[in-house]
C-alpha cells in the first residue's frame, strides 16, 4: 500500500485512469467549481495546496480485457488504475486542462501556429496534451487513447470524449443529468479563462497552468488487491459530496455480484448480472435527467420504487435505504437473516408537493414486524434491477405526461392536472397505473379523476395533514403492481373515503376562509385559489372549445405579472371605484375586494399601474394596444359582459363559483356554509345608496376620502367612539403626550410617532373583534433590519409577533400582535386600554434596547 504526496505533473506519468462502473457520474456544480477556481487563483507562488486523498486500485491484465483499442498503452508500459475516490476532482482537473489548451490555441496571437509552437509554461501544447489528455498510437495515429475517462459502458464515456474533448463524432451522444454537469464545468472554465485573459493576458494563463499542475498536491493511496474496494468506496464517499442513495445502492449490488461462488454464478453469469445492473442504472439516470431544466431526484425515485416493489409499513417510516441495504447485504448471500423492522429507526415521511398544514396524525399501535430474509439469490438482484429499470420511464411520465408515449391525450390532461394540484403521496400509485399496460385507459382515467377529487376535498378544501392515508395508498400501489388488487375495488375505496370525509373537510374550509377574511385576504389567501380558478377557466374553455389560459402563467410569475386579478382593487383610489362603492365603508370594500367573486385569472401580463383603472377601462381594449377583459380569458370575457362592477355582482359571482365547486368536485355546501364562504352578505342588505360623489371633491390616489365625503357609516362611528375613549383614558392616566398625541378619527388604526421616519407604532381594530398593536416598517429595508433583531425584540417585549402578515409585494411591512376581544363593549374597554398602554410601553422599551429608537427621558415616562 503506497501513500505519498504528489502534484498532478507526477501523478499522470505512465498511468491510465478509468472511472469504474460502480462510481456515480460527475456531480460537481457551481459552488464546488467556484471553490476550486478561487483556491487556485488565490494560491500564492511557491506555496502548495493540499487537494485531498486520491484512492486508486491497480488493475491486472484480466481486469482490462474490455479496454480494447486502449490496451496498446498498457503494452507501452502505462499502468491501469480504477479511481476509487477522487474522481470528481480528477474529472474537474482534466476538463480544466482541456479548456486551457483549447482557449490558448484559439487566441488571435497564436493564429496559424501549430501545437508544437504554442507554449503553456515551459511545455508546448502538444506536450501538454500527450502528458495529461490523450496519446495517439503510432505509426498511423488512427487510435486515440485518453489518459483519463470512464469505462466504455457508461453514458458519460462518449459524452466526455466527443462533447467535452470535442473529438469528431457523427452519431448521437446520450445525455444524462451527469453529462449536463460535465458541460457546465466546461462552460464555467471557458468563461473564467476569458475573464482572466482580459485582465492578465497570457501571463495569467501560464501562471494558472503552473499552479494547476505543480502546486496542487494529492495524497496518493493505492488499495491492495486483497482490500475490499467496494466497501472502501462506500466509506470514502461519506466525505465531501455525499453519494445519493441510488449511487450507493448501485455500488452495493455490483459488489454483491463478486461474492457468489463460481458454483452459484460463474464468471459469464457474473458479468451478465453486472451488465444488467449497469444497464438499469444507465436507463434510470437517462429518465431522471431527460428534462434538462428539471432533473428528477435520485432518492425520491428510489424511495417510490421501494414503496412499489417491497411491502410498505408505516413503521419503517422513510428509512427505505436501510431496508434496501439490509436486503442487499453481503451477509444475506451466505446465510438467512431475521430482521425485526421495529428496531429500524423511523423518520418523518417526505411528501411530494402538497401545500397543506403539516400537522402530524396519530399512528395506530402496530405489532413489531418480523421478516425472515432468505438467502439472497442472484435472480432476486436481477428481478429488482429489471423492475427499477422498467419503472423509471413511467416515473418520468408521472412528472411530464405530455411527453409520454404511454398515455392517450385525455390521460395526459388528467395527470397534468394531478401535478398542478400537488400529486403528493399518490405518485407511486399513479406510476404503477401508467406501467400496467393491461389496464384499459378508461379505468386509468377514472382512477386519476378519483385521486384528484380526493386531493382537492381532503387537502385543498379540508386541509387534512399531508400524510393522511398515505400508508394505505402506498400499499395499494404495490398491490396494483403485483396484480393482487383490482383497480375497480381501489376506485370504489377512494371514492367512498372521499365521500366520508366531506362532512369534516367542508367545515374546516369554512373556518379557514373566515380566518383569511379576518386577516384581510379572503379567498386571495387560499393556497389553492390558482388551481380552482384555472379549473373554472378550463371548464369555460371546454364549453367554448378554445384554450386561452396556460397553467404556466400561474407558476412563472414575472415582476410585472399578476396571475390572479382583483377586479375591485384592493386599494380603490380612482373616482370610479370610490363612487361605485360609496355605500360601503373601507373595511367592507376591503372584504368585497377579497371575495371569491371579485377574483379573476388573467390570460397575459398586466402592468401593475393599470390595476386601479375603472371597470370600463379594465374590460375594454384601447387603441394603444392594451388588452381588456373583453379579449382576455374566458373568465375575463364572462366578467366583461357586466355593465358595471358592483357589490351585488360580486356576491352573485361568488355564489356561482361556489356552485361550480360543488358540481366540479361532487359535494354540497349547506345554505349557511354558502353564506359564510360568500362572506360579503352586507352586499345585498338593501341599504340606502347615497347620492353620487361630486367628482371635484375627490383627489385620486387617496384611500380615505369616501368617509370624508359621505360622513361615515355605523362602523366608522363605533371606531370614532373607541379612539375617543382611548385618548381620554390616556390623558387621564398620564399617557397623553407619549401615546395619545393625535386626535381620534374613524379610521381602523391609531398611529403613534416614535421620533423616527423609519417606523412608527400603531394600534388597529378589525371586524369589531380584533385589537392589534403593531410595528409599521416604512419599507422592506427597515423590515429586514428589524427582522435581523427578531429574537432580541421579542425577548425584551415578552411576546411573539406575526412578522409576515403583509403581502409579499408590499414595500411597507407590518409586524403584528393581535388579540380577540369585544372591541365596542363599553364595559370591556378600560381593560383593553390598560392592555394597550402596557404593551406600548413594553414595545417602546424593546425597540429602544435594540437601538431602533431613543430611550425616553425619565421625566417623560409614565
């Protein structure tokens, strides 16, 4: 066993390096490459940089028989090695050297010169290529052998040779997730070399080359023949960029093929089984990396396949890799092994993409599961990897159905819908349903519809916790895969389960929406509003047989793009809106704006400066090219048919959309639930409508002028009384100058200056039952500064705030502490006022402690 420090210039002398089949592909990304580059650039002359351990396994002639045309280098005296540990660094080095050579060769100053006439440091490009990259077999130079590469049976082998080293090749080169990383590294080094040359010229490139080849030091470790190279590989790769579970399992399976006796598995069979494993992983990595912009997770696929292939138990939790490594272990080849699954550690179940409350449901007591694992036969390995290989393409189909050759048009639409709503723990089952080619498309479509309905009602409406019934549907995936369960029976079970849960889901939904209204957001805050609105738009599109809205508009929101529009704006400052809703208070207008019937999916980007335009301007296209509702989505066209936008129309449209929800997902609201969800019942309370507002008294851009002109409503009068009583209380108890320094008004808030323009403190009253004290940060920068002191502020204040109640796009931010109370009950107000001044003092002192405001002089304190 040799162990010594060497620079790369010595390391590459008379050696051929190959990455063996049990290794993963190239996994370095931007962060690792940037660290590598920075280390090299910052390395001082005459200093060395320890780059890490490089573990090599020397190969004998038998182990290199498959190398074909490259064996002439072995005959020449080069020694062949497998790279057990360090391939990421060596791959990076070789790509880097290749880019330095290519970049230098292409410079204008070397135009027309041969590789023998161009020098890096003190070596010609021809010498550099021969030493680190490639040699040609004399005398005809027809065969090129690369000093570093992958073993032939690897998708990255051709890619490295023909796409990275740019050797001429006329056939198609396979691409995977790992080959994408190879190309990124090539581009990264080209861009940085270009910048370096622009600043330092060829001198900078020469210095960089010498650092790379002479000053990076490897600790070389050669593994003896009798050392377990596979176990070494697993151990070594726990350092640095850790192996994924899929990579670890591949190494383990290849290792196991070497342990069978010749009687059980001769060399030809071992070679065949090993090839099956490599072929399976090649296909898996191809499928996972097919979409270059959205590669799929190794470990998520491996876990899903484990659910499909093996007997799922909730008690195993997410510890699938422990199960697999126990199943495919060296000990199991030689003897029976009994596993008590109760002894395996459990972890929280990972959920795909459901946006639901993350409560943890109770798990019923389960008897410890004892599994007797028989002696592991070679065919068990073969069957497992064949299944893994086969299921990979169906797994891809479940994410990208529109690209599938295994689904008809209607199936693609239904699976696409499942991805939009959040397929969650149903993805293994959906994958199995796609894979079962003996199931009729109509049966599959019924299942996809039933799953979508279950998700919508239980998760999107009911907000059940994310793991609800997950164990049952995981087990069902395996039963369908093994043809132990009829699709018709599972369909009936899902439908019945959904129906049984409606009586719990709907009240949860009503409660949640009421809470959203109390927070000012209404249906706009419902996390499934985009999905619901898209489905309503889709129903109109089917009726008219024309698609106008693409789901991508909801998922790729640019800076100036609004996917869900408030028809009545949230801040209606234009005359049209103030006059049209003059019968309603600001609080009521805010609720109307957040009502379901006031929300609209848009078919294209809308400039935010136009969102406050009158309804007529919104619905009408104009000569400047602005598109109005009348030429927009089906939902927009439907709304544009109204002459004006009013509170009763919002009420009626809310009702209509809720009735659509009932029909689309096959359940019913009670009359009382409909009223609570519409929420804005005051819209049709028959109140007298005041005379039209005189236009000359309206200053557009101001929010509070409706009350100034109309004289206010009952709610404004109650708020005026509340603040008047509060100011009187403060004056009587010594807080007149510190807190009650402004006159009472009918607003829902009372602002208190604290001597800085950055922030102010406020009290707020909401819906006659919520009282809040809040810090009002004037802009995002101030909020971020306060947020950095969050723990200190809350510790000094003695209570927790809601820091994130403001809209994400709001520049100013509110930091709120809210309590529920009887705001306008005169018998309760003294208690409330006492709480208010106490909390104000605590908050003022907390902000003073963290340096946000000046401490009060003792003479001015209560």
